[in-house]
C-alpha cells in the first residue's frame, strides 16, 4: 500500500501543471459565480436568523433557551460562511 502511495505521489509530481509557471500572485483566476451566489444566500439566511432572534427576544412571551441557542448557532454559522465566501470571491 505504501509503495502504491509513493508511486502515485511520484506520478503527480511528474505532471507539468500549467499554473506552476506563473508566480503565486497570478494563481487566483477571478471571481466564482457559485461562491458569489452561496455567499449572498448564506448572508441572507444568517441575517434572517439574527432578525428572528432579535424579534423573539424583544417581543417573545416565553423565554426559550433552546430556540435562542439554535437561532444563534444558525445565524453565526451562516453569517460566517457568507462573509467567508464573499471574501473568497474578492480574493482575500
């Protein structure tokens, strides 16, 4: 198994990659439509979850810790991925 792994690594090392001829600053190909769309969708889902959390804590009658924790987790995950995808789209 180790021999097969080493042969595979050796085969990959012998391939002439076209991007290796360019400097690392030019490896970024440009914006991706998929990242752009996913970034905005995740951003809107995260902002919606954050608005639901704010409205629920402001006008909710019962304090539900479970709903608050789930909404905080959803908002933070989707906002994080949304910002991440949008920044990746700009090359950061």
